[in-house]
């Protein structure tokens, strides 16, 4: 009689989490300076605008994504955490690859830098 096969446990992986950095509020965000900083860090950067109440339903990417808000407001929807993040001008959020997220612009719309590596 042969022994029952040993069942190996599925490896535990850290859960991807959004990382928010709030603006210090001393000055308005300068698009050119922020773009230069992101480019120096190896990001590819595009400017993105969303009309009031425009957004994207929950989705994920195979690459990390960073959003840095320039004007307006932007809500980041994180279904797995049952959480909403409200970004104001200057705030940024780093979303790791594989994190399900959505977005919704506020009443004034949103203008932000969208950066990927």
C-alpha cells in the first residue's frame, strides 16, 4: 500500500496595497516639476483629464501605476478593501500591479499625471 500524497500549502503572498502620499499644502502642484521628478525616477508619464463624475470601473493592471492629482478631485475605489480614497490637488496614490481599483472624478473633474514603469 502506498502512502497518501503530501498536499503542499499554497504559498502566502503579501496582499497588494495602495500607497497614498498627501500633499504638504504649502504651494500648488507644479505639473512640469512633478513630471520631471517622475521621469527622473524612470516613469513614463502622461497628463490625463476626467470630466465631472467621469471614471473607470474597477480593473487591474499587470504593471504598477501612479496617479498624481493636479486639479479637481479624484476618488480611488478599492473594492477588495471596501474603501474609497479621496485625492485633493497634490495628493498621489501608488497602485501596485494586480490591485483592483476604479476611479471617479469629483464635481469639478480631475486633472492628473498618470505614470507607469
